[in-house]
C-alpha cells in the first residue's frame, strides 16, 4: 500500500518535472523549435499528477 508521504513526494517530483519541461517548451517556442515532444510529455505528466492527487484524496 502506498503511503501518503510517498504520494506527496511523487507529486512534488512530477510537479518539478512539469515545471522543467514547461520551461523547455517556452525556450523551444522562442527559437521556433519542435515542441510536439515536450507537449506530449506535459500531457502525460498532467495525467500522472491527476492520478496521484486522486490517490491522495483517499487520505483526507
């Protein structure tokens, strides 16, 4: 069984990854780079963040 602390740590890591990729995406857009891969990663992370938040709700 997953503990609340582990879920919170996982959520923090996902948020950090999301912020990093968002920054990369901003840079790619600025230099007219290929952004589709970064956008796909953001969508995937959004799904993972939502799933972890849903699991955390069980502890409240």
